[in-house]
């Protein structure tokens, strides 16, 4: 692990978890000696008083967990800025005018409000790679976010819709966390995110699956919404999708067209906590299937294997069927031929 990612990891973890094994623990340790050393070492001049700028790591500035209520001034040289766990509520247009070298901007766990973010606040950050704004008071996606972003985290806010302009031109965006907001509407703006591999929109208010999703997703998380159906040919639009999570929705058998999930390439399918009465047909290549807490009344072996022979058998390893209306006695004896690799069947 590079020092940079180690730093990030630890800045996100409680101090106690990092202290023992981590050579950088002195950076965020706030107790006794560590802090005293930091203060003594603070680089002169441009480091704001309320923050720490370790001389041995001159492109980082640590302002996290200091009760800040407004943005500190940011020296131009800074690439990694830690502002999380404060009570900052506003990001005025001028706050980051000099911060054109920022690569990581960590602003999670503050109280930033959408109406208190300047329209041009993020405009100068042409090199920004990661922006963490989760756990704030946002009601919309901030405007003019840098197109250079690769990792954008907006979860645990109160965003209610995604508009066409929100992510326009973010050709390099790879990870987008939107979970635990109040999103009921997603325009087709996500479609153009050609590099996106992970999209998490769980814990929102979606009534249906957004119409056009990026084609190269590997992971799609839609659990805890109010989705009752899956469009015909839904998975045909993806070339690399491996993980689909749709637990805690209102899916019924009627809402799932036959063969929806019979596509090779899927590794994990989570349809638990829905209203299914039958086991949907899945591909023989699927490895993990979660169907617990539905209303399944029958163990249909044909859902896993249409023909069983030397090469035609299910690669399923995990099968959860507990919390349904069937028991162990409902598993047909021929199942062992088909479910050859299942090491965990919960029923
Ligand atoms: C930006 O830099 C200019 C020129 O050095 C300085 O006058 C100004 O106070 C800086 N603004 C912020 C918000 O740091
Ligand atoms: C942000 O939301 C929290 C929780 O809902 C609330 O207590 C706080 O007052 C809000 N802050 C601002 C600045 O609106
Ligand atoms: C995406 O990344 C490439 C390679 O690092 C870079 O050349 C390009 O400018 C980036 N695109 C955007 C929109 O920032
Ligand atoms: C699933 O798809 C495969 C390949 O297209 C096909 O051969 C198989 O019969 C289908 N399974 C079922 C149960 O329809
Ligand atoms: C399963 O058997 C059918 C018919 O015998 C064959 O066409 C197909 O390729 C086999 N599928 C796999 C995954 O081995």
C-alpha cells in the first residue's frame, strides 16, 4: 500500500485502530506527545493556525475533527486536504480559489448545505480526483463539480433528484456513491459515465430501475428502494456487470421477465427481502444467490440447471433460501447433481 492510501485509510478510521501498526499514526494522533510534536513542527507561514501541515509531507493539510465552522484558507501547494468531522456549513466561491492543486478533498461529516455552496466553489479544482461529501446536509448535487473526478461520494445527504447536468462530462468517474439520500428521480445523465464501474443508489426512493445506466458497471447496488419490477432485457445493456444487489424492494415474480438473470458473467445476485414466490432462472455461472425472506413456495431445480451433464451444472456456491415457505424436505434429491459446488445452502 502506498503511503498516500495508507494515510487516507487511517484518516477514515478511528485513531485507536490505526495507532499500533501504522507508521503515520503521529499524523492524526491527537493525544499528548504526538500533538505537541506536530505543533512544534508546523511549517511556518502559510499553514492556517487551526490546521496541521506536517513538514515531512508538505502537500497535505490536516484540519479534520477540530470543530471548524468555516473553510480555512488553503495554500496553493496543498494536494491532500482533510476537512472531515467538523461543522462547516458553507463553501463560498472564494474558499478554494487558490487550491488549484487539490487532488483529494475530504469534506465528509460536516453540515454543508446546498444553498451555501457557491456556484463556482469547485470550479478551479481541475486536478481533483476524490471528493468526499458524504454525511452533509446537501439537497442537490453541487454544480460545476470538476470533470476530472474519479471517486465521488455523496451518500447520506438529502439529495432528492439527479439532473442531466450533474455528472456531465465526468469521463473518468469510476466510483459514485449516492446511497441513503431521498432520490426519486434520475435522469438519463448517468448513461454517459463511460468509466463508471461502481454505482450505489441503495436506500433511496426509486420506484423503478433508472432507465439508462452506464454500460460498463461491475457493481450495481439498488437495495432498499421501492422497485417492483425489472425491465425486459435489463441486463443486456451491460457488458461487465458482476454484482447486483436489489434486496429490500418490492419485486414480484410478475415484475421479473423470464431469463432476466440467466446471463453469464454475473457472480452475485441479491434479491432477498422481496415478494418472490418462485426462484428466478439464473445462469449456471452465478456463484452467490441470496433469496432469503421472500415467499418462495417451491424448490425449482430447473431455475439452476436446464440440463445436467458433465459440463452443465450450476457453479452456485452460496444459496440462501431461509425465511421462505419451503424446508429442507423440498430440495429434490437430484439437486446434488446440479448444485455440485454449493457449500452453503440455507433453507
Ligand atoms: C488566494 O491568494 C491570494 C494571493 O496570494 C490571497 O490574497 C488570498 O487571500 C488567497 N485566498 C484564499 C481564500 O486563500
Ligand atoms: C444539518 O442536518 C442536521 C441533522 O438533520 C441538523 O441537526 C443541522 O442543524 C443541519 N445543519 C445545517 C447547517 O443546516
Ligand atoms: C481523464 O483521464 C485522462 C488520463 O489521466 C486525462 O488525460 C483526461 O483529461 C481526463 N478527463 C477528464 C475529463 O478530466
Ligand atoms: C439459460 O440460458 C442458457 C444460454 O442462453 C440456455 O441454454 C438455458 O436453457 C437457459 N436456462 C433456462 C432454464 O431457460
Ligand atoms: C450444456 O449443454 C448444452 C446441450 O448439451 C450445450 O449446448 C451447452 O454448451 C452446455 N452448456 C455448458 C455451460 O456447458
